[in-house]
C-alpha cells in the first residue's frame, strides 16, 4: 500500500544492515506504479510487476535477470524494465500457500468485519472488470481460483490453524456468479462451518446470490457505494444507479446478511452540496456499518495521473496517503470544508439510537466489544484505547527522500510499462453543470 510504502523501504534497509547479501524484492501495486521511485532505495534490488509467483521463482532459480519477464532493476544509474509477463489465466495452477511460515497470532482482521477469531484474509479472484478511476484494479484481467480448491484451503486452515472466519478481499467477490454459487454450495454441503465476509458491487448482487451467500455462512457483505450523487458516480466511472444499490442492500438485509457500505468524500467535482447528498443517501440506505474516507489518488490510477498532471496534489509524502486527510487541491471545495465534512460524517451516521442498539445486538465476543468501544472513542473523542493499527513513533520520522540513494529521477524504459492515463474527456465532461476539472476557480 502507498501509505505504508515507507515502512517497506525501512524494512528493506534493516534487512541489508543485517545481511547485505540478502536479495530484497518488492512487489504489489505501489512499486509497480512507481518503479523508478522505489528503486532509488539501494536496499531494494528488484521489483516484480504483475503476478509475482513466476518471476520470484525464476529469481530463486538464479535465471539471468534480463531473461525474467516482469522484472525491473537497476543497471548502474539507470532502471531497466524487462518485457511484461502475461497474467496467469488459471489461478488453479498455483501451489498451496506456505501457511506454516506465518505466525497466525500476530495478524488480526479488520475492525467491524468479523464475528469469530482467529480469522484470515483470502482471495478467490484477481482483477476487476470495473472502470473506476480511483482504483488500481480498474479494467484488469479477471481470473479466479476454482471453488473446490478454495474450499480445500479453508478446510486446511480450519483443521491445522483453528481458523474460524475468512475475509475475502477480492475487489468484487460476486462478479463470477457460477464459481461463487458453486463455492457457496460446497460450503453448505460439506458443512465447513467457517464464516466469511466479502466485497461486492451492487450490480453483481441479486436475491439468488444473497441467499446462497447466507446459506454458505456469509455474515457480512461490503458495497463500495462511493457517493450519493449520481453525477459524481459518473465522474468516478462507477455509474451504478443509486436505486440499484438501495435494492442490493435491502436484499442482503432480507436474508440476514450484515451490510457495510463505503463512501468517499472529496472526489473530482465534489462540492459541499454533493457531500450533503451523500450523507442523506447514507442515512436513507442505513447500512449496519458505514465507512467514510477522503478520496485519495493512489499512484497507478487514472485519478492520480489527472491530479498530478494538473498540479493538484498537495503532498508526495506517502504517509499522507491514508484516506483520512485531503491531499488534492480541488477547485470546488476547500481542504477545510472537506476535512470538516469527513469528521462530521461519522458522527452524523453513528450518533443515532438505533445504530447504538443495532451494534450492541451484533456483538458476540469480548474482542468485538473492545473494538466497538474503541471505535466509539475514536469517532467522538479522537482517542484510541488500544495500540492496534498505530505505528511506533520512530517509524513516522522517515520521509520519502530518506531512501533516495540514487539521483536518477526516471530511468531508461527499455521496455516501457503500460501506464493507464487519465481520461481527460471524461473528467472534463462529467455531467456536472458549470464545472471544468482542468480550470482553477
């Protein structure tokens, strides 16, 4: 993640301090989107772009680095990008994960998204057919692991590590309907007895899916609603009709699945009025849990390219990219207005008697009670009663520039990485009257 990139940079430095002979490889969305920037840290030897398994295996087998597709590395004072590697089409060919190397007791599920513990995160799919301008997964190749393979993995986790719940972090878990319904059928038939939660799009969710998920043990589904303004949704290229989202939430509640809804404030074209629309819609939608974030343009997204091109980014300090502060100088709303709206959003939604009662009824363990109590203090008093999710102060002093051992600003793209460019025509003709995204107020 971009907001934790500096932690990874520091860990790489520590690794080299322990043993300079250790090869350090970085992967994931951030280094793939910012390869030259990442390789300015001398402690990072390679970046793997795309699916990491084949390239990492070839590195371990000591193949010549220029023969490994999807690899980026330094060659003196320049950065070399090998040709990209094709996506793994059949995720079923991948071997089992080495769970025996993971200290399970050091990892915790997201607050509000679990009922049982120990819990673990999993993926059944990679990629997403969506076109959202704020997401790195937009229009990436959608692939899935076969449902029986996922079932076997969950059973192993249950029997070997005592796992009682799985959080699926697929961008859109329900998009490949046939495989998901088979997964649900097998979970029920084999009486796996492990609960789970997942993410879904409202346009990939119907009554059949809702009932199948419930029968299989799903207790919560999260919908990325983003905005209560249809015009803003068009800008984001997530133009799902708000009535469709309302119906999806009703279907989930009807079968007894808890609903978590995520909203973003500070999108391109955002105004005080569109935020008011979003808050009104959130109250009308009335999910069991609501998450409000400030829109953050991450490297590699169309939104980041747009904001950078138009000099709207107010910081390049990766610590600030943590969805809780305004880092884009939007012409239509001030930083102060946006951050005030963000702070008030939680209070407006949660400071209602029926929300308190609903949350209390959903608590089934001491751990859930503690997390809910801590969340209450964070929302209303800006105090945390636990250290969960907090960085030690020593980590926060590091800046991006502290890891610039090389002076190159770019590098030589022998095989350029395809970059998704912002659709300026879309951003400039988003359907919001009187607004131009490319002009200052």
